[in-house]
C-alpha cells in the first residue's frame, strides 16, 4: 500500500488512522472495517487525505472516498455508475451518471465479498484507461482548412459562429 497526500511529518495512512480514531463511536468502527476490506481487495491501494480530511483510496485513479456524517458513513465510488452491482450495495447517489455511493447506518453490515468485488471492478476500470469520460477533440491536420476545422463552416479552426465584420462608413 502506498501513501499520498500526506503531510511532511506523517504519511497519509497514519493520518487516516488518526481520523478514524477521532470517530470513537460506530462510525469509526465502520470506516475502519471498510478500509480493511478495501486494502484486502487491493493491496496496492494508495491512501490519501483530500478535501478537508476526507480519506480517499486510489489505484490509477480514485476508487472511493470515505466520509462520516452524524447518521451515516458514506463510501462514494468515483465511477460507480460504470460498475456492476448485483448485490445492490449502492443505495445513494443513484441518479447521477458517474458516481454511486453506499450509505451505511449504525448497526448495518455490508456484504464483504460483494464490496471487495466493487473495489476490484473500480481498480480494473481505472487501470483499463477506458474510464476517461471526455477526450480532447482531434486537432486539425491542416490548420486553417475548413475541412478539418472543429466547427463546420469555419476556416480558422476556432469554435463558434462566423461573424460578419462591420463595415465602417
């Protein structure tokens, strides 16, 4: 397991452990259990702290984040909408086109095998290179040619409609 996003004094994994310890109730226990499953599913996972102390697990891109709220521990998978979830673990953020989340309430248990399967799928998706949603538009092979410009009808290769210049009288 690698660490990234750490302070100069402490590696990220230690800071995440400290963050979990600060959650002395069921939320800390839950986040600790889910962290263990993530590490089991991907021993090469990179742990980071981002966005005001949010634990983030990555491997060739973000796998998921772990957030704790008063009534829920939320694990948000960055590309969850692209993952198969036959066990129906995703129960939050279901309307979006990209992310999916698992909200865990006090006393709830998550199917460890199904969760590890989601983590492994996320790693495979990140590693495949197919997870990029947007590709840069192809450059024109001949700058200035209308045939190769990004916008039909423009010969200068710039985006937007062609504007007629105002004649001065």
